[in-house]
């Protein structure tokens, strides 16, 4: 059983919902990322999604785009992201970390090299936005063989064939995009999400995490009624962007604690 699978099994046994926060590595400044990761754990994160900055994102809205631009301006690369996970593992060996990004940096490094170095660093999952499941079966196999869960996206526009395909290859959790649009959009339709979840469950026993558009405790609780976990990204990145440098770590921890408390109630 993978580390991610164990976390979700424990959550299910406890009757609790998972909390999966996202931050961009190297943002707002490169030296703070490790402290932010530990703050997420103190705030109640069950899994951490660490964004790999990329210059030409397809799914990210303006908030995360700006975060990637800042991180890239600081020289943050895929190698730096993997190194951050290795540093995180020096004091935390239980919280799963998922690298989330795009195919180009991985292809540039080489998939075999990436999988090997990610495994050595302690990466638990990989979500590549522009790797459709039907086109990366070899990569998914390499990842699974190394103990890294390949995580795939589904969306309101996903066909039954795509849902079935993801159900065959996904591990860790399936990331359901709650809306038609980019990260940070405000048109969250909780009823529509609740309506599609049973269709996904029929195709896979892998837990379902829902993201895009979840900004506060209220929206997290609403989505958590149907999903196994909620993913919060743009709102966190926006908070870090707007906060005074000295307040960022504590602000992040407090924000997540409020979400965790609401989900557990």
C-alpha cells in the first residue's frame, strides 16, 4: 500500500475527509517553501501538492500563473522541487507529497531519470496536467513500479471513455476538476460535483479529491460531502502573495486550521 493510499484508508476508517493544499515551489520566495510545507502539516494537511513552476501552463488561472512566474524568476526548477521534498523528508516521513506540474520539465529531464530521482527524494505521487492517461501508460507503469502514484485529472467535460481509462491507471487519488475553467475560478457548482462523483466511483475504487474553486471552509465542507478530499490551491497562493513576508508561514497555518476544523465538524 502506498503512503497516499494509507492516508486515505486511515481517513475513511476515521470517517474524515482529506485536506490537500497546494503551493508553488519557490514562491513567493525560494527560501520559504520548506517552512510553508511544514506549516501545511501543522495546519492539518493530509497530502501536500507541490507545484512545479512552468512558463506555459494550460490549467492554471492568473493567481498560480503569477506564482510560477515569480518562482521561475528565482531560478526554481524541477530539480529544486525534488530537492525540497528530500529536505522535507529529513523531518517528516509520513505526509505524502505530490509533485504537480506539466510534461515539459519531466521530458527534459527524462522520464526514467525523473522517476528515479523522485523516488530517492521521497516523492509519493505525480500529477502531470498534460499527460492524458491513454498516452502515458509507460510513464504510469514506471511510476507505480517505483512506488510513486500516478494521479490523473477528470473534469465536467470528461467522456465515459476517459473516466474508464483513468479508472484503469490512476493510483493514490483521482483529481476531479470541479468546473469548466482554470484554477481559482469562482463558479463552483457543488450539486454538479455531487452528481458526477458516483459515475467516477463506478469506474474506480481510487479515492476522489476535488479541486478548482474551493476557497474557504464553507465551500470545502460542501464539496467534502461528496468527495473523499478537497484540494485548495489558488486561495492559498493568493494569501501568500498578499501577506507581509514575516506573516506568511503563520497565516498559512491558521488558514488551513480553519478548513481542517470545518471539515472535521
